[in-house]
């Protein structure tokens, strides 16, 4: 049967995760958000050109 780590061990594991993994995950999220915004802006620009050509 598996045992649950002590509270102190859980806190150390959490602190380690926050120190090491969270910055990487946050950076990936920011990069994905930036790419999505760029794609949205590109789509808006293309839509504007099409509307100008039609009108």
C-alpha cells in the first residue's frame, strides 16, 4: 500500500515545482497567447483587404 508523503515533504515538493516548472509553463502560455494574437491580427488584416476590394 502506498503512503502519502508528510506535509513537510509535500510542501518541499510544491516549492520545487513552483520554482522549476511554473516559469517554463508560464513562458509557454505567453508564447501561445502571442502567436494566437498575431494570427488574429493577420486574419483581421486579410479580412479588411477583402472588404476594401469588394466595396
